[in-house]
């Protein structure tokens, strides 16, 4: 249970106490043990090193004066091996030189002996708050790179079509299991929203959900982003930094566009999946992690395996439970539910009056092929709000028979894409962004239209 005075983070923390005096270890254990998730004790530096090799700790509280090796020397040694916990140093002497050495060795706080239990608890709470803010800041930066659909959809898969109901049912069945899940489907079909829904239904819902777009991180830094690194591990690494594997500790790591992961990293990811241990760049130590892995791709991974672009052993490891997200054109009236939701949410967000979705528009929305899927629909609604009306091609007469609707589907798509191209003065990159489709799709369409 969370301590009301020191916040909910203490109840989730794992703490290592290192002191050669049994009386001090007993005091620290009685104070912290009932309040934290896990507490381990070590009577000396060697025992502490062994425990660090076996388990992950959020905080290490250690005495500076111990037989064999003092706390500062031990911290310096651990920093070179890969030490990513917060260290609180207990000392009876508050001299400046010891403080400087301890800070260089990685200590973030001091406790001057003798100290009271509330001083100890406050020091631990400060460490946990600092780490939490650092991790939330990094996760937020990755959130901003990802799709904003999940914010408007509130992590729920909207719609009553049979296809999406089946997806929801499968997610609910697998959510509480540790099994890796692979979401497949075209770009813009809602794979991140589905992943967040899976996380919220799991027993890790109160832990971090960390989304990573593998195609958005440059290949030269993706290993450091995922695994973390030590100070001096490469040019520009002026300090040690945790990777996203560790930031997702206890929660869910969502690796989007997994097919874009460089081959050199695929074998390392496979090791993490099998051993649940990560080795930061430049580190000699593997750090245990407790994660739920969720993957997504819009590529045909079997074809990528055949071409030698994706490791077959990694594919079989992540393809335990595959859930396919259907394209929007196959979801029937779901497009109308989504359009109404986006109209309501985006109008509030932009501070603009909603544009009515009349029968003619509804019929056009149902006829359109949606090559950019949900992302394209969202962009259409946003553009409609800004312009104050739906584009001409979505305001046609609704009274057409079925054969006319079928025959006009490709034409509606063509007019819509060409209309957006005109708006952006034939800038195909910008048109692709607005439509929520790839540049290659626009090039292919224009080539088929002899444009």
C-alpha cells in the first residue's frame, strides 16, 4: 500500500541496503521494508555487487565506512561496470572532500549519522521523484513523436463492426498474460491505440507505457536510445543514461515499426526477449528488466525474413500472438462513429464550431476507400474544421444507387488526392503527410493516373 506521506512511488520501489552493522541494517529494514515493494540487505561490498548482478534496484543506500572497501570506492567501481540506481551515502563525517568524491562516484544524496526515520524517508522520496521526472520527460519526448490518435481516442478502439469487435475480444483475452503481442495492419489503422488498450487491460496498467517508433530513431543512436549507455561509451556520451528498456521497467514497451529495426540490433533484441536482461553500451554488466513487449508493423515480416531483412528467429519469437488491425474501408459504419468523435474532439481542441456531417457527407465517407485509414480520416476532419466545410468530393449527392457508389469509389479517391495536391502546390511529401499515407502511395497513384 502507498505511504500517504511519501507518495505512491515508494510502494513500487526496490531498495538495496549496504552496511556492515546489523543494527543499522535492522533500522533501515524496519523503516523501509513495510513501505517499499522489495528490500534486500548486504553486509559488505562484495555481497552488494552480487545482488546488483542478479536484480535491478531503484535505490542503493550504503555506508561509506565498511571493512574491505568503502562506499565511495565501491560506487566508483560500479559506475564503470554500469550502475543505474540512485545511491544515498550514509556517513558520520560531512567533510567536503568526501562529498565531492561521492558525487563524482554517482551518489545523489547524503545522510549524516545519526539520522531519524523521516530524514531517511525524505531522502528516498527525493530520489524517486527525481528518477520519475527524468523518465517521464524522456517518455514524453517519444510520445510527441508518435501518433496523436491515441489521445483523442482515449486508448479505446472505437466502432461496432464485427472486425473491430473481434480485435477487442482478442486483446481482452491476452491482456493479462505475459505473452508478447504483434499488431499488424496498414499504416494508420490504430495499432498504437490497440497497444495502449492492451496495456490498460493488463496488470501493468499503473506502470509506464513507453512507445518507440523504430523508424523514427536514426540507426546510429537507436542502440543507445533502447539500451542506454555509460559515460564515455562513445564520442559525446558525457554522462551515463538509462535506455528506454529501463524506463519501461515494470510496464509495457511498445516497439512500433519493428520491421525497421536494423539487423545489427535484432540479435540484441532477441537476447533481451529471451533473458530479460539488457547491456547498456559500454557496460560490462547486464541489468535485469521486467517488461511486457508489444510490437507493431505495417510490413510483411515473412517477406522481410525471406529477403534477409529480418531475422527468422526474432520473427518467430515475437509472432506468438498476432492481432491484425483491419483497414478502415473494411469496418463499415465505424468510419461514421470515428468521424463524429474526431469532429467533436478536434473542434474542442481547436476552439472551432463543429462542421455538420449531413447525409451527403456520410454517404461519401462510407464510399471512400481510405488509403490512409484512420489517420487520413482524422486529417480530413481537422482540415474540414479549418476550412469550415468538407471538401467538394465529400459533399456529393447522397442519392446514388449501389452500382454508382461502387463505380465512383476510385474516382472519389482520385479527386480527393488531387485536391490535396493542389492545396500544397504539388508538394507530394506534404500531401502524403496531410493524407496520412506514404509518399510512395501518392507516387504510385499519380503514375497510374498518368500525372
